[in-house]
C-alpha cells in the first residue's frame, strides 16, 4: 500500500542537539496549521503506547504536516546549555522548533499537543508565541473547586468504613509529607530534571484570557488518572469561571481512561478532537 | 549521534548510530536490541545512555526500532520472527557496510535478549552476545505478555489465542506469538568463538536456568538494581539503573 506521507529526521536547535521527525503529506491541505507534538514527561517522542507516532501518521495521511521532537536531555536529543528552569527551556525549544519549521516548510501557524507536562508546555508556548493557534492538552493543570470537594466528601461519607479510612489517610498524609525520600543519587547525565511547581489557578486563567481573544482554540482532556484533583466533567470551566471560552474549547472527560491512554478507544477519540483543531 | 531511516519507503527502519568522536581502531559495531512494548518505552533512555558510554570508549553503537514499533514504519504488528530477522539482517548489513566494522557484538534486554540471541546464532559476523535480564525462551516472554494483557483494566475478556493482543497499548499478533514461542536460547547453536555474557539486576528462574545450561561459558554478573521493566504506572515512567548500565558498558568494552 502506498503511503500518503513521507518522514524525515530533523536535527535543529543550538548545536543541532535536538532531534525530531517531520511527517509530510504528499498532498498538503492548504492553509492548515502545522501540528507539533511534544514529549509527555520523560517519555521520548514516540509517545505513550506509540500514540504520537500514530497521531502524526494518521493526520499526515489526511494532509496535515506534523512534527514531533525530543526536548534536550530527553529521548535522542542531546543536552543543552540553556538555564535551569525547565519550563522556560521547553518554551524556548518549542519556539526554536517553530522557527525551524517556518524556514523549512513555510509554516506560520501551529497547533501544539501535549500530555501531562507536555500539556503545560503547549499552554506556555501559546502564551509566549502568537504563531500558536491551537492547543491540545491531556491531563494538564488542574485545580480543585468547591464542587470537587463536595463530590469527594459525598463519596467518602457514603460508608462509615470509608469515612474512618478517609480521616486516617488525611492524618497519615500530613505526617508522611515531611519524610519523603529525595531522588536516588545518579550521575548528572542520568538525572531526570524535576518538574516545576504548577502556577496558581489565577495565573493560568490570565493566560487563557490572553489566548481566547487571539482566536486560539483548545482541546482539553482529563482522564481518570487525574481523579485526585479533577473529578467531574465540567470542572475545567469551573476552574476558569472568569474566562469566557466562547466556543473555542472542546472539553473531553474520560474517567475510564488511564493517563497514558492504553485503551485504543480513548486515543482514537483524542485523535478526532485534535483533527478538529487543525481544520479551520 | 546520527539518526536515519533504512530501507524501502514502506518498510523503513528507524536507526540511531552513536559513533566515537575520534577515530577508533577497534572497529566494533555494537547492535542494541530493545525490549518489547511498554518495556521499550521504559528502557529507551537507558539504551541511549549505554550507547553514549560505548561511543566514548571507541565503539560504534547502533539502536533501531523494530518494524511497526517506535519510529519505524508500519502499523500492522509483526507476523513472524523470520520476517523480523530478515529486516534486522538488512539493517545490520547496511550499518556494518557504512561503518566498515570488522567485529559485531549484540546486546539485548528482556525480549531484546531473545532477538539478540537469534541474531548471534544466525549472523556469522557476530562474535559477542550480551544478554540483559533475559528471558530463557519465547514461551516465557509470551507467558509474561499473557499476564500483562489479562491485567488491563479495560479488557473485557481473557486474551484469546487466535487474536492480536494489545499489551498495554502495544499489539502482539497471534502468528508472531506462535513463532517466538518455540525459540529457546538454550537450544541455540552458538559458534565456539562466541563470547556469552548475561548481566542481571536480580536472580530469577531465567538467570538460574541459563547459568545451569551454559555453565562457565556464560559470564553472568549480578548488579542489584531496579529490574521491573514490565511495571506499568499511571505516569509513564522510565527506568535508569545507572550502575548496571555502567557495568554492562565496561563488560562490552573489555570483552
């Protein structure tokens, strides 16, 4: 069967230390933005359960150009001389990727997809660079709302045993917090960088308030793995209740899904949603 | 480090070559065979680190993704081990020609150890085999996959014999399972010149069985470290047993 796309390895960034794969359709859909897929945590650009590869090839077959790459120190990319702030580094490297692609394939608009830390990266890159017109976030920032607590308490109180267990766990959590072990010793090259703390809900909301008037569109997905902070479908809109997303955000709640979407049914649902972002 | 695709357009294999920065006289190509599925994701960075250490010691290290895995082409899971071996032969031949390597070593972790043993048995150019937390046989690998496939929360039934299984999101075809199930490292007919090593993170039934079968011919080293390659968590974590990787690299460079 003849493929509807081709792929090439790209080396870019300072000292050409970053590695990515560009999936190019044989027939490019005119004026469509280019999709960039970023690393999910420390997993390399193939993505959990090979999702990034499948997504790139599926969309390239539909006429969209897709690029997925490894940040410095992840996957096959070398280390960089950037500073120590991981979030700033990721934003800088995403901008380097956009610059490279703008020169190489004349792309001037981008959609960024990320899972977990990648969801945060997609959001920050959109705030920093106006070429970003769409953001796809799976299990990104989440903040507990009053409704979240109400649902949690209702669940805990549904049985006496559950209530006692709930109180015990809360007490244990308070005492255990101070005794968590640090990371095991390792050589510098093998150390996995620590993710920065999440900014406040207010700061993230401000970001969304900047992005919506720019016309940026969003696919927002929360899986069951985020139950500790996200436990009902519309929580996203409650978290950012002062942001009017108009019709620019598509929210998908997948309480049955695990974080890395091992069930193909969930990843197919996500692929369709991202395709929506790429169509004007 | 250079990354590239090898092969015809619809059957391209993604490969990464880590070469010594300075001209090296040892002319040895070390072929690193990844484990399968979720374990491949967990081991990717450890493999990169191993490749870097080998390149610093003057060796050329080749990593590659199996067909329909990682960045290599294809969505349909592999049908047979012989199909896989034909693809790998092409990859090794291409890279060996490109690097002018006169010696070839193969390294494999878990499922990759089975494939490495198969390569070592079939390709005359290979003169060193380095197993890492190896299975004894394809049957053991399939038994492990059966447990993993059955433990997935979304599975509505036990994995069935004739179907392609999804093992934590990675497809494993029925014909491929059948063809690897009959392979056993203990039945391999390695040349007498072949150096055999096994680096293990912990002792288990497989390490004892291989030691018992090969006796003193197998240089087995225990480096106590994390070895739960098939562990699946909700975060998608990786495993980086630094001391073991370092020992493995030294074992290869001193072989």
